[in-house]
C-alpha cells in the first residue's frame, strides 16, 4: 500500500505561489509554532489550496516515456511530438541548462527536488509545437502555469543567446555568392531570395535595411544596366524599393505574363519554408495571446533557429511535411557609424522607385530572352 505524503511534506513540496522550486522556512515555522498562527501570513494567499503534483514522479514517468534507453515511445514518436530528433533535443536542453541556472535542478528547504530541466523544457516545447495554453501542460508534466510562462521566456532567450550567432547569422561572402549563383541559374541575376513577413508588421521585416539604410553590396548587369545592390522577390504589399522586385498585377502581354509567372513560382520557396516552420512550431501561426512584443520576437527567432538546427541535423527538408495537430535575414555591420549624409544617400538608393521599376523591366526582358522555356 502506497504511503501518502504527510500534510507537512506536501506543503514543503509545493510552494503557495504555484510551483516555484524554492521555498522559504516561513511556512515550516508557521506550521510548527502555534504562537505564529495569528500573525500575518508569510508567502501564502488566504484560501489558497496547495496542489500536490508529485513532481519527482512526473519526471520519472516522462524520462521513461522518452529518454530512457528502453523508452516507452519510439524515436519516431519522439520526433513527431518534439519536432526534432532526440539527440538534437538533448543537445539543446543541455546547452540551455548550462546557460541559465533557472533550468538546473534545485532542492527546497526540506531537501525535496523541484522541477527538472526536462520537465520545464518539455512544457515549453508543448507550447511551441502544439500552440497550447500554458496550463494545458500541467496534467502530464506536473508544472504550474506561471512556471511554464517563465520557462518559455527564459528558454527562447537562452536559445537565441547560445545558438543565434551560428544559426541566425548574417550571410557571409560564401553564402551571398551561393545565393547569387542560385538566383542567376533561375533567371534572376542579383536575387538573394524571397521575403514574406507572415503578417508581421512591415517595419519589423527587413529591419536592417529600413532602420539603418543598408543593403547587401553586390555587382551585376542586366540588359546593359549595372546594379550594386542585391534584391529580394516580394508580393504586391511591399513598397517599390530598389532592393525588392515585386510581381506585376494583371500583366499585359506575353513577356509580362511570363515574368509574373516566374516571379511567383520562385516566391513559393519562402512560402513553403514558412509552411514547414508553422507546421513544426504551431505557436507562430496562432494568435499572439498575451505575449509582449519582445517575447513575441524572441519566440519567432528561437523557432527559426531550431528550424535551421533541424535542417542541419536531418540534412534535408520536406516542404510538404506536416505534423498532426499541429530567405535569409541580412544584418548590417555595426563596426562603425555612417556619417549622416552617407546614411541618407544609401537610404535614398534603397527606396529609389525609378531603380525598382528599371530593374523589373530589365528582368522581364532577361527572363523572356534567356529562360523562355523554364517556367
């Protein structure tokens, strides 16, 4: 017959605020010294009911389910539910635990273990991958709502700080050369990729160009016209900048219709990539809930970083992959500050509508002449 923990043990095992890991001796003293009964309560809310969650038992069950050598659920089950391989998950979890001691196992005043890193990170992944509310993880993970929210905020920041430099970095010279070569092969010399902001506000999309007046420096020629800035393909909602090539709405004539067809076909790349991202991390496709602007940005960045880590780990991406229930960000250099006149001049070039329309016309002719049978 199992031994039910005493009331004192349950009080020490669970904090009165929700399920924080550390507990003061205040509750212990109040329980044992009647002279304190009528004093002001320390750290507790009148009428608050303590929940005995059996956190250690919850961790043991979760470990057996997914991390044990003879785990209850298979590796394919793990990937379907965590959206990545178990090895990659363990790598991320270990790095986060080393980076932020919030995720390290702690013991309270009665030497009772608190929540494990695995429990906190699993609760975070349930929110990221399934888009569920914070308190929806309590029954299985044995973790309270406020701790889940704090865990998510800290987790996404840790992922950015630990892995951001490698998996959310600026394109280097080799990356830029590779992107330009791919664009050239597909009939768009000077193209660096496509832009799709997933309904995020425009000012937060290519923020480096918008805020700092810079763009990737490249050199190429189309139909006898020389250009010095790379460009991205975009749809009609974006402004007519020299660094963006939009489709032609209601094109007239064979050349323009063919250009629109080619431009829209290439833009499918980024749409498919965002489709996989949203399928893998359902939180980015749902409503923003109650997150503040900074946390929303951290969530998106962390999801993109982990998506890139998954692609590297699996060495491929299936654009049509969907889970049940469920290009490149160019940053400017900050090594020096531009003079105001230089900043204004570069910013003016980026927003030059004349260059935008000239580049579009040159691409219409180029694709018609050199890639007539490709699209």
